[in-house]
C-alpha cells in the first residue's frame, strides 16, 4: 500500500489519507476483505498522529468503503466489487449515437475554437470580451462582502427561478431608463445572453424550423440555433441594417419561427440599424405575426453617433423578446443576463429555466445588485466608453494608415469590433497560419455565416488591446496583403 502525504498542502492530512485509500479501493488496489493496518500502526508508518488516521477511517466507514469487525480490525467492505481501472472501458460508440444536431454544433464550435487558440504573446484581434484590467475588483469585493454579511446564509440556499428580487427590481428600473416598460412577470434573470437565447430557442424551434438572422451574425447564436436543428436564413444588410425587401421575401418563402437581430453595434459588423429600418422591421413583424428576438448585448457601448431606441422600446404590439446581459458592460464571468418578453410567452421560458437549472446563482446576482445599486455600473460604463473609444480610434487610424486600398470597412461608432471586406478573390481563412507566424490573430468572416459565405471578410475585435498593440497588430496584418 503506497501512500504519500504532503504536509505543505492546503488539503488536511486526514483528507489526503482518506482520498488515497479510497482511490486504492476504487481502482482495485485493495480488494474487498483486505485488512488495513490498525490506526496506531498506520500513524507510525506515515509519521502522523493517530487522530488523523482515525478521522480518515471514519469518513471511509461512513462512505461504506471500510467496515470494522469487532476485535479483529478494519477491513475493506466485502460487498464492493471494484474493477481494476485498466479493465474498464466502454462498448458504446458515443460518436455514432449522438444526434446530428450535436455533431453539427460541435463541428462548428470546434472550428472556431481552433482559430481563437493562440499564444498569449500574439496580438489577438479575436476576442470580444471586455478588458478585465479595467474591472473595479476592490469595489466588487466589498459589495460581495457586504451583501453576505447583511443577508447571510439565505444567499447560499435555493432562490427563486425568476431571479433575486432586488436585482430584478434594479433591472426593471434600468430598462425603464432605456424606454422599456416591463410589466410584472415579464422579466427573467438568466445565465448571460446565451442561456436566454437558448431558452427562447428551445421554446420556439423544432428540428427543421427556419430562423431569420442577419448575414453575417453572431456565431454563438448560429451554434445555438444549429443545436435545435434550425435552418438559418441569412438576410444581407446594407448601410442601414437588415434589408427589408429580402426579409419580406424570406418570410413569405420560409415562414420562420422568429427573426433574430442585433440592431445596435451588431456583431460582427459593428453596424447600428437606422431608426427607419427599426420601424420597418417592427411593422413587417407585425404584418406577418412573426416574433423578433432582439439581442441588446452591447447597446450601452456607444462612443459617438446616433443613439436609437431599442426595438423593444418601440414595440407596442408585444412582438419583441429582448435579451440583455451584463457580459459586455460589466463582468462576463458572473454569467448574468435577462430576458424581457410578453407574459404569455415568458411563462414557458420561466418553466424551461426551472427545468434547466432552477435559477441563476443568487450570490452573483446579489453581488451585482449591490454593485449596480451603489452607482458603480454607471461609473464603470463611463470609464469603459472612454477606454474603448480610444481603442476604436486607434483602430480606425491604423486601418487608414496600413489597410487603405487593401480592404474596406465601416467606421464603427460603438461595440467591440470592426468588419473588414476584401476583394472577392482574397480568402481570409487560408491566411490564418501566416498571420500567426507574424504574431497576429483575427477571425475569418465565414464563421459568421451559416451558409459558407463570408470568405473575403475578417472580424477584428479591439476591446482587449491597447492602442499600441492595435497599431502594431494592424501593421503586421497589412503585411499579409
Ligand atoms: C452578439 C452577442 N450577443 C451576446 C453576447 C454575450 O453573451 P453572454 O451574455 O452569454 O456572455 C455576445 C458575446 O460575444 C455577442 O457577441
């Protein structure tokens, strides 16, 4: 019996001992009926106290792995029939039994994962995450601490599916300040935008259904829609946003379950849908009775230009399901977002959320509530806008200096990305390896189309790079063309 204990480890010695004996038993190293050394003997061999051994043995007895036979000693329980690990294995061919949808979203996801996988030394334009160097960690730590002291253990118990009530109230108020007047029971706190989107899709889409998206669109949503077997119908955009002539045609031909749109600082294009286009979109959705799923993930990140109301704020016909998130405006690691939708629909989404995970982590919600209600969100947003505006400006300037004549791009006014279009004969994906060798990473445009188009496009995210890194990165990138 080989056991080694580490006196320097944070893990107490009795737990180290318990786990190592447990592993020996479970992997067949100590068969049922084997006798263990007495606690005195074991303590002597391992140079630890007898109490430590007794404590470890007690846990193993409680777990049913050891038995004490009076007057004889401690034995591995007889009833255990553990197999040696090398003998175990599976006769199931998992690859062949997963659904076609599982294969589709896995292949799609992994093809993106490989692109984003880069050395830390590379200048990576692949991320759309906020820059954690500007997070107010100390303020958040205090908020978490205060809220735990104030509310105590209830924050560690189960909570309500719809969300932590003070945060729900805060989000209602926050949305009101953006012109969205949610009624009671219309709001659900979720684990970030993605869970909201997943719950909404689950309630509206069956295998083979059609969903309309902008082309290009957010790759995360392509993955979710694919996992429910939806056919993605991409609608091209012009300088005002999704084209309404194409939308109407697609509605008539495809009878979609819903229209998914990111009207403000769209990912990947950075496009801000014009006010007229917003009105037209609502009117077409109304005319054909098709719900709109609005992704409002980063509409606060406006650096210049017009601020238009969200579709939800303009919707008087209960057409819009709005999904928002704290991921870009605050801390994505907390995984907190919200869905606000007409009550009759929300009823299904809330039940689905309950089935899925009961509720979003209460402690995270409480910490966020404390942080936001003390005004830190507003302060953080103000500071973030300043930082990201500088980065966008560095980006636009560097593109002007190095990429003019090689590609065209829209001068973004908000959000985290710039979308470059190259002449049709230039394909960006094959350039990835060369770019890596030069020390720079980007996302090829085809990732954002569900139909294989987009080969001559590229998305550049700038949120996590300093102006210097941006200038250097764009220069390196330009050398590829
Ligand atoms: C278009 C879009 N919506 C939403 C999100 C945020 O999702 P989540 O809140 O799940 O992190 C992202 C993140 O990249 C995004 O690009």
